[in-house]
């Protein structure tokens, strides 16, 4: 069973961003599976690095949408993204890639953050990016 499941509650109704959010959820689920299976250090590390890289790509893409549509809280949203990247970098530095405790913390952080961020913070920019200001 997957750690996270996509639902319409998570949709921002922008196909490109929804596809990126789905990919992030898939990467978190893959990280969880790699961790649960045989816990091969190389597999877990590879998925974690892919997650970090893709997260940076997604944030850049999302911020471009917000900038192009004059989203008024862009700077605050960028700060949330940077805090997330900083936390991932700290967890990466902390990981020995064989510590179950670190991965439990990592997976808990990732699954909670992405759902809360998409359902709350990301929903605020939707009217601007969709071209319909509230």
C-alpha cells in the first residue's frame, strides 16, 4: 500500500503542476518502498537524490507560474519552498542511508509537508495562476 495517494483534494487544477505534484507523491512512495523492502542503501539514496532534484525543478516551475501571474504572496511562498529544501538538505546530511530512525523521520516529514503545503499554501495561488482573482 502506498504511503500517499493522489486525490482531487490535492489538485490545483493546473495540469502541469498537478502532474508535478503526482510525481513528487510517486517519488515519496518509491522512497518508502525502497526503505521498506530490503533497505539497499544505494536504492534508497538514489530515490532520495531524485526526490531532491525533482523538488527543486518543481518549485522553480511553480514559482514561474506565480511570477507570470503576479501572485502577490510569491516571496512568502518562495520562502516556504526554501525552508523545505533546507530541511531536505539537513536530512540528507544527517542520513547515513542505513538509519531506520532517520528514514522514519524523513518519510513522516515528507508525507505531512507535501499534503499540507498543497492543500493550503498552493491553493492560495490557484485563483491567480488560473487567471481568476478572488
